[in-house]
């Protein structure tokens, strides 16, 4: 089994680690196939409710392993094949109803941006940095970057990153919307685990379906009416789950107690503050 990407499941969380630290976790052919296969396994496993994506060593991911690419005798056809393999993994991660948090340290460049943006929530360490770098070696975006980057930060800023040598620090990346929060490098692992655990310990199925609904337009563009129909069917199914039944009953009980004990206006305000 390949050790280029490590994978384990613990307490409902699938922990996926990019593991080529001496190459700044750049993706070679072995890692590409491993990424696709790990995604497929996680999607099928009933004991996984959330995913934590991180990386070993000083960098999160430097994109594709350019040195390895230069040695491919098949040339561009091999590059295209590996891109398709990676993209299959990306698509699986995007469509599975299991939320993903990424813990990002050090440099993120090229296709590394696409790997990071498969996550639904990104926590960056203070020393993290973000750049495109594709054009520096005459290449074009892959790994979902042309779709996921403008989705995260808008078209103008995505073009600025891909058409210039601009590099963002962690705080600026957070201001742009490329990452969700910044923490100290020392706290990065614990904070990302905390987020993954909160999904598992909460209404795990509801978090997963919420992720699927929000991601659906990017994965498979559809009409507003189709999106509304999906929402209606999904919330109807969620209402029948044991997790929802328990939480709804508890909410209704609290609401009833407030209505009995409080003035009508106070009760209404308290209920509004808790209503999803």
C-alpha cells in the first residue's frame, strides 16, 4: 500500500494526510491514484461522518511534482491522465455528504490550492502562504483550481492569483475568503480536530447533507427549481432521522417552558434566537 497519502479512521473521522514531506507533498503518479482510492473508500464507509485533511512536514502541498513530470516519457498524455485521476478523487470528496476540514501549514501552491479547496472549512497556520505558480512553468490550472478558486474568492481575485506572481499570507488569505480562520501553527492540529469532532458529535447526517446541498451547484450545475426540490426532499428526510427527532423534541420542550414562564414578547425573542 502507498504511504504517499496516509489514511485512518478514528471516532467517526477519516484522517487523510498528504505524506511526501521531502517533496513538500507535491503529488506524483503514486499519490494521484492513492488520492482517488482513499476518496472512494471514505465515501463508502458507514463509520465515517467527517474528514480531516492535513499534511506532513513544513508545507501543505506544492502542487504537482514537476521533477517527476519532467521524466514522463509519455509527455502531456500522462499529465492529462493523472489530472483525470486526481479529479475523480476531488469529485468524490465534493459530492460525498461528509464535511471536510483542512489544516494548512506552510506553502500552498499550484494544484495544492485545489487539494485544499476540496475541504469545506479551511484552518490555516500563521505561517501559511498561498500562490498559483502555474504560469511560472508554462502550465495551466488543474485540480479544480479554475472552478474552486473563483468560487472561494471571486473571479477578479482568482485571476489576480493565477495571472500574477502574487503570494498571500495567512491573514490576507482569510480576508480574501480563501481560508476560514487563522490560528497559531502550534494550535493548528488541535483546532482542526476540534472542528471535525464537532461535526461527528453533532447532527452528523445533517451537517453532511448541508455540505452536499451547498456544494451541488459547483459539482453539477442545475436550475433553481431543481435545487429547491432537492432541499425539500432532503429536509423531509432529515426530519425523520433519530438525531433530528431528539433535537426537535428538546427544542419544542424548551419553547413550551418559556411560553409558560415568560411574557409573550420575551418568549418569542428567546425562540427566535434559537430557531435554525
